[in-house]
C-alpha cells in the first residue's frame, strides 16, 4: 500500500535520517519525497510503499518521534488517482500581492489539477522591481487543452508570461 507522510519540525540536522530509519524499521520502502527548509522550519512529504500489516507498527514508530519535536501525519494513498497527462509550465510576471491566488484561482476555475508547484521571487534585472516566478506541473485530462490553460493565465495581466517546459 502507498502511504504519504507529511512532516513538520524546527530545522536541524538528522531529521531525514530519523524519518528514514522509522520507515525502514517498519519495513517500508521510501519511494519519493519533497523536502525543504524555509524560515527555520523543515517541511516535507514522503511517499512510502508499505505492507498493510505494517501500518500500525509504522504509526507507533511515528508517535515516538513526536517526543523529538517531529510532527508527522500519515495518510493512506489513493491508488485510484485519475490518469492525467503531465505538463510543466513556467509563469513569470511582476510580483504583486495576490499573484499566487490569481494564478491558482484561474487554474481552479478551469478545473486544472496542480501536481507540483515551485514559486520564488527575484530582483528584476532591468526594472529594479521584483519578479514572481512559478514552475507548475499540471495534470490535464483528455478534454483539457494546454493552449487554453496558457491563454487563460496570460489573460490575467499584460505582464504575465507563460512558457511550456520540457517534461
């Protein structure tokens, strides 16, 4: 069975090792992860393959980590996930309050599934302002058009540019 671990903690060395050891001790196989630190906090999600009989032992091991200032939530994965076509796009524009809400609202209205999201801001070299950058992995159904998604996002404002990235 597929298990998803959501992890939060104050950043410090050894967090990943502690989680990996708990997974291994329960007989789980670490499949993929997204782990990061921001503002002194560690956050991550991990997909683990685990025999169903080992779920309770994993839960017990995870509870023991709470004493070490590690907050881990366990969810059983959904093996019936919709078959979607992956596309990656880059969205770039002048940074402003609410830009993430605008972009994600437009995608939600279009019923577009966001699979992976990376956002950042950086100085704009020519204007002296700040640029918003996002790399988005989208999951589109057979009925959805990448061209329509790009047009919908570019219609949000004149300074918003969308490029298709290699998948």
